[in-house]
């Protein structure tokens, strides 16, 4: 089994055509057919059935497709990472809060000091960022929850807080004037929650648990994986939510949201830099880690 055979097979499955696969790989159609035939002979299984009008992938073909796609992606990531070492490119996975509010703050200044370093940034939830680090997709991650994998180092670099946000209306303005929020509001109002896998969702769950509430106690109106959409929906009166204070600040300053402080320490959380423990030899990545931790320690020790 050779990589070129797997490439041909994956292309045929994805384009549903031997002709299109040949065009994409700059090979002849007979070569593509030969690659598929050799795979089928080696694996002693029919992978693709052809008719005059279409092709069908067999169950074993689908199983091979999943494995082959993973192998080819790992190969591409490895080549890209080794190329990045020469070009000083940092492949950075960032969850919602770091990508939207931390990176825009720090990267322009860092870029002035280190113009030779480039960033390729991928936004996802915290769980998928840790998975990307383990499979080699990222050099470095910025996430909203501590990782539990022993292969990864998690370094806290920013202290954040979870807050309750509500629409700006007479009902909530009156509550604001009364002082500390009555936490029973959480049971009375429709709630908008983040998706599973995000650090913000895990922090909100931790806070609710600290005051004796479970998600089943809430009137869940929606689950959304985008922080800005949550803020816009809350501002529009769709419900209330528990989100990062850093994320809420701009809407609060613009008087589009009301923000209620939640009791410490359960509402506090860290943002983390995460990387493989045995993969920190690139000096320019270590320099960025040092710069980031020093910068935020100086403003929020």
C-alpha cells in the first residue's frame, strides 16, 4: 500500500469520478484505475463499484477512506510543520475568547517586535484545539479550560471572570439598581448557552454547580457556538447568558447589555496556553510563550 494509491482512492471517493480524480492529481485515468485495483488486490476487498453512470463506495471502501484521509492529513501536517520551522510560522489553535479578544490585542505589538514570525490561526472550541495539538495540527493552543491530557502542558496566562449578561430594559435596570444579582433570576429567565466542548460552557457549568443549579433547572432557549451571536441575541431580548467578562465588555460600554457580577471564586477562570510537553524546542515559539505570559502578568497578575 503506497501513499500515491491512497491519494488516488481518496480523490475518487471525494470527486465521485475517476476522470475528475485524474484531473485533480494530474494523472491519467488508467493510472488512477490501476491504483484502485492494486489496493483492492492487496486488501482482498472490493472498495468501489462502477456502473455506466456512477460509482458507489462499499462499506469497506468507506472504512478505508476514513483511515486514508487521516494518513494523508498527518503527512500534509508534518510537511507543513517542517516547512514552518524554516519560515518561523506558528500554527496556533485558539478558542473563542482568545481568538476574538486576546490575539487582536497582542499580535499587532508582537508583530512589530518580531516581524520574521508569522501566524496561521485556526479558531475552534477548547476540546478540538487540544485534539489538534495531539495530532500535530497546531504548535500552540490558547484555550478556556485546563486540559487533562498528560502529554500536554497547560500554562495559565490570563485571569478571566464569568458574568451574567441581560438586555437593557426596565426590568433588568431595576434589578441592577437593587445591588447584587438575585441568582434566582437564572431559573426565571430564558437562558442562552454555549455548545459542549467550549471552555466558557465548562466554566458556566462549574459556576451553576457551585450554587446548586444544574442545566436541567434552567429554561434553555438556545445553544450557540458563537460568542458574538449570543451577545446580539441577549441584546435583542431573546434571553440571558453567562459569558466571559472580557467578551461582554464592548457591548456593556456601548450600553447594549447589562452586566451582573457573579460571586467569586466560582465565577473566576483562567485562559491557558497549551502545547506538547516534548515539543517545545523551537525558540521562536518559546519566545512567543514568554512574551504572552509576561505581558498579561504585568497587567493582571
